[in-house]
């Protein structure tokens, strides 16, 4: 008796020459092929994401150490991309090639490119870790360790990005409560502002959280740093780039434990002793002032231009002259040695914040940029 068979059937001698119907692959083999395809796709995804990060470290940051770490991770991933896994690839039959999402079709800034690809790498490594347990347990362990290494790389790189932008920033807007807060801030961002601090001493927490989220989103769109005044918890809640503290606020060491090394910490100072203490405590930048009397700092005497001159000669970290600075006196502050200034009223109360921002930056940018 002869039984009709599907293609790829074969004759088994143990059946005395009777041809039996055999599936092309057993169920186990079919699952194995699916696992191979999953591993292949995610190995590609991790390698591609690492290459995107590596290119920015190499060409955008000129940072050989970070670029080398990306390359090492990329090569470690590639070791597991065997011909066996590549052979399982079926691009024409993959429904995922047609799937997309509007958020993937554009990026607002370099920061968003980097964050999207770090997420891509970390997700891919997690998939490789889990499905790798079905393929090669050693692979699963290796991918788990690489995922932790990518977390560390992300912290280092994003922290490096923040510090680079901090050093490049010459104008710092500190907000005050205003009915057109978001419009004023966006207008300043359009004028070239790259550093913003959200400051509101009177609003309730629900309003602060809402406004901080919106301001953080605006800064993200325009590629600016977003700092929260005083409140470490609020800074963490909205994923701010850092926190600014006063002399009577949380100790710097405690704040650093909470925000980590990748976020920025700024501190207000009014004299050379506070400046030197801030540098010793490891803050990322300081405020120097108030240069002139200002209603923002009620009851606090102006430090004058003398402290600005002292900072110009003795401060080794980025510093911003602050307090009553506007378009009328900014050049006096610059002449005293300031290369960066922070403002409140001159932008928050400006009729045309974009133009005022551009003017202030034009004066500051006449200073030779730091290398």
C-alpha cells in the first residue's frame, strides 16, 4: 500500500517501504525556527542601536572612550549572531516590516535620538536574554550582563550630554509665576535659550507638577536643559536634567545620592566662601549674585560687580551672574568678567521674549567661546 504524501515527505525503511506522510518540520523544530528568527531580529536591533549611539559619541562628542565602549558592546553582541541564526531570517514573510508608529517617524533632537535608541537596545537585549535561554544559556547570561552595561553607558552618555550643553549655555532663564508662562518660555526657546529653571515658591504641588511636565516637554522639543528649583522630588518625577538648590536647602551630598551623577546640581552663592564650598562639594554650576538688588531675592543685599570679578578669576566650574540683570546693564556685567548670566524679569516680563533673548545672547556670544 502506498500513501500519498506532501512535498518534502520521505520513505522510512523501518516501514517496509511504505511511504508515510511526514510534516516538513516537527512542532519542536517549528518553534526552534521561530526562536531563531526572534534572536536574529533582536541581535540586528541591538547592533543597529549601538552603532547609532557609537556614531554620535565618535562624531558628535569626539569622545573616544564612549565610542570605544559602544564598539566593544556591539562586537560582543555580534559574537552571538551566528550563521545558524541568520539562516532563519525571513524578511519577506515578516509582518513587522510594515508596522510603524508616528513617534518613530521623526525626532525632535539629538537627545531624543539617543534616548530612543538606548530604549531599543535595552529592549532587544531583554528579548535576547529570555529567548536565549531556549537557545544557549550562556548567551542569555551574556545578554543580561550587556543590558546592565548599556544602562551604565546610558547614564554616562546622557550625563556627558548635559554637561556639554551646560558648558555651552550662556543664558539661563529662571521662571517666575506668570499667566503666560508657557508662551513666554517657548518664545525664549525660539530665541536660542538652552537652559531653563522652573521656579515657583507659592503654587501647590499639583500645579507645579503639571507646569513642570509641560516645561520639560518644551525643553525636550527645543533641545534645552530643564532644571527644577529646590524640589529634588519634582525634578525626578518629571525626569528633569537637574535641580537648583539654595544655601539652606538639602545638602549637596544627599541631593547627589538622589539624583545620581548623570543629572546636574546647581547652587546659589553670594560670596567667595560659599563658592569655594560649592566647588568642593561637587556641584556642576553655581549662581553668582544677586549682582543687583532684585525683588526675586527680597531682603538679600546685592553683591555688586566685585563678586562677579572674583568668580571670573577663581571659579573652575560654569557660573552664572544673576540678580537684576537686563538688556540695559548686561554689558557692565560682561565687562566685570561674566560669560554667562541668569535672568528672570527681563524675559518673564518682556513683551517680546524672543527678541530680548536674541539680544542678550548676541552680547554674551561676543565673548570667545570656551574650547
